[in-house]
């Protein structure tokens, strides 16, 4: 009979100590959990790759400016292209105005165009000269708009990429000299509005 109470006492003492260390260990386990917080450590490391992103952006703009000067480099100043627009003397001014409109519509800058007349002044030049020659020639020096002038002042004019000359009178010696000077002042294109036969004879070319 005394053997029966001894067995339950042994089982109770065995269960007691096993529970207490389990609870004590569970309290210690959550403290080392800061291990996952190490994911926040890559923040100081990420600024390193951060500046690497703008680096490819700095490489992209370099090829673009290099291509622009190459496209602007080719210019045929010594041999401008010659184009003759058939027109009678009394219609040369209208043909020149149409040529200006076509050039502007095609993307030509207004400051690239110079219009000359061999006889009567263009109405624009007459209007601007009414304000005085100083203001008139100041616009030519500015070079930011289409400029109209008479062939008599061709020696005073600066060269421009495109020169349009309206032969609105007889092709005499003065007109012939104006045609040759206009061809020298044209950087890329010379447009002559007039009668093709006398114009070609004056320029010594066939178009």
C-alpha cells in the first residue's frame, strides 16, 4: 500500500521542472530576434548604387551635342546652288515673295534670307527706309529677319545662306554685276526670279 503514493509524487516532480525551463527559454528567444532588422542596414549601402543611376543619364546627353555640330558643318559657300524661277520683269517681285514664303515654310530661318532687286526697290525696303537709313541698316546688322535691299547697295550687304534676286528690270550691266555679286554672297542657295535667257547669259550658266 505505501508504494502507491510514491509513484504520483515522482510524476508531479518530473512535470514541474520541465515546464519552468520552457517558459524561461521562451522569454529569452524574442530578444535575439533583432536579426531581421539587419534588413535596414542596406540603406547606407544603397546610396552607393544610387549615384550609379544618374551616371547613365550623363552618358546620354554626350552623343547628342556631338551630332549637332557635325550636321551643321557641311556648307557649300564657294559653290551655291543656282535656281532660276521664270518670271517677267513686272512679276519678279511677286515670284521673290513666293520664294521667301516657301523657304520659311520649309524651315529656313528668316535671318538666312536676303532679297535683292535690280530695279525698283521692294515695298518693304521703301517702307523701312522712310524711317531713316540708320534704322534700316540696323536691321541688316541684326540679321534676325528677312532683309530686302536694292542691287545698288549689294557691296554693303553681308553674305547669307540664301540670296534671292528679283530681276524686275532690264538685264543691263548693273543687273549683271548684281547677279554676280549675289552669287558670291549666297552661302548655299541663289534664287534668281526673272527671264531665264538673259539671266543665264549674264551668269554664264544654263539651268
